[in-house]
C-alpha cells in the first residue's frame, strides 16, 4: 500500500507534479483543494469568504483525515495544510511526505499569473506579493522541512520537465541515495 503526501508553498507545483506522478505510478490522485470543493460544493475562495481562514482550516483538517484513509493514493495538499493543527504529524505517520522546494523568485513568477483562485493572494500588488511569499516561506519552512523527502519543484514548466520531475520523484521514493545527494 502506498500513500504519498505532496506539500509545499502555493505555486510550488503540488497539483501539477502530483497529477502526473499519480498517473505514472498507477495511484489515485487527490488534490485536497479540489476534494474540499467537491465535498462542500463551494470554491476555496467562497469558503474563505464565508467561514474565514480558521473555518477553512477546520474543514481542511477534517478532509485531510478523510482522504488520508484512502489507499494507493497521492494527495496534493494545499500550501497551508502542514502548518495547522497536528497535520504534519498525521501525514508523517500515515504515509510518505514530500516537500516540493521552490525559490521565492520562481514562486512569484508563477503566482503573479495565478492569484485569483487563491484567496490569500487576491488583490496584492507585485511588491506585496513578493513580500508575502518571502514572509510566508519563512513561517512555513519549519513545517515543510519535517517532510521525509525533499525535491526541487523548480522545473515544471513544460511536459518534458514534468516528466523528468516524475522520474526524479520516483527514484527518490525508491531510496535512490544519488538523487538525494543531487537535490540537496
Ligand atoms: N508553464 C507555466 N508557466 C507559468 N506558470 C505556470 C506554468 N504551469 C503552471 N503554472 C502555474 O504555476 C502554479 C503552480 O502549479 P500548481 O501545480 O497549481 O501548484 P500548487 O498546487 O503547489 O499550488 C499554478 O498556479 C500554475 O498556474
Ligand atoms: O497556502 C495556503 O494557505 C493555501 C493554498 C492553496 O492551495 P495551493 O497551495 O494548491 O495553491 C489553498 O489550499 C488555499 O488557497 C490556501
Ligand atoms: Mg494546488
């Protein structure tokens, strides 16, 4: 039985790489944000607007546990998932956790064009967005760094880069020490 949790900042590529890796590995793919939206019949932005961030975090925790019961699954978390309650402990005991590591500059480039669906970023100017990413990463790294594995998520911009990252993740999870040396 395999259960993999992908974690990392917004825009690090959890959804993109998770979907591609699950397909290649024959695992079910669950994007936690999409799962929440389906179960509640509401967008993430609507949940934030109606229940505030604390309401969203309660729902996120509950549905993380629900999805975390499934077997042979890859779960792409939301950027904040590991940073609330005992979610990181839960994921580390339920399966393999992988932190997708991406620099603030690359996150900025990706998130600049994908702000609207992310309520924490909506309406921010370029300067505010960059400051928010740097500050957010600083606060969240202590949680992200508790993942069992770490992989660079910088190269996910084309089909061939995604395929290569799928290969690297597969080698990392199968215990290839050389890959661990390459990425650290
Ligand atoms: N080729 C690309 N060029 C620029 N941005 C991209 C490209 N592919 C994806 N993105 C953006 O980068 C972000 C990262 O992808 P995603 O998998 O959604 O990250 P996460 O799930 O970690 O937030 C997405 O918001 C997406 O819109
Ligand atoms: O970082 C965060 O706190 C969030 C990240 C989002 O997921 P992605 O990381 O997939 O964008 C989503 O869960 C919500 O908007 C909050
Ligand atoms: Mg996502």
